[in-house]
């Protein structure tokens, strides 16, 4: 008789909520990617430059963050240990993206301290997903 360790129901619910959360992240990515010059022109002047001049490497990091988060969360919800490396890649994307936002363009000086709230939440959730998936691999409930 083999005893297979299983993820708790609460953790499964959390993982599926993270699928929804990361789905919203994917939607935000496409929303930003689809911004037209007319839409950018509606922003305050300092923000216009920030949106107009985003380098490819920052968009790439953003894509890794949101698509990695979505795929990793689906894998986590399905109990797959591949969730861990995918979520690590997602976290790396989040960190690179935040480096661009807060070091390269200094988003705080452009948009104020209020801009910090969402990146702190996003980074915390990405880190939490990595830690949970790592624990799942070690504990054997991710296969």
C-alpha cells in the first residue's frame, strides 16, 4: 500500500485563488502592452515618458513574472512539483521588473509613494508562492 501525501484543501483553494490573481496580472500586462499613444498622452507628462520608453528587457521581465506566475500557480493547484522552478522564474521576473520601476526610472519620484503598495503586494505573493511550492516539493505533496 502506497501512501501519497496530498495538498490540504485550504492550500488547493489558495493555489486556485493565485491562478485568478495571476490571471489578473496577465490581463494587466496586455492592458499595458496595448496602450496606444493617445492613451499615453492622457497621462501626466512625467508618466508619459515612463510608459513610452519601457525597454524590451523590462517588458520581458514583466512577461516572465505574470505568465510564470499563472503557469506556476496552475501547476501548484494541480500538485505538480514543476511549480517550484516556474514560480522561481516568475519571482525573478518580478524582481527585475521592480528594479526597472524603482531604480532605473525612480517611479516614486514620478508617481509618489502610493506607487509602492502594489509592487510590495506582488513581490510578497510571488515570494510566498515560491516558498509554498518549495515546501511542497520537500514535503512530498507536489509530485
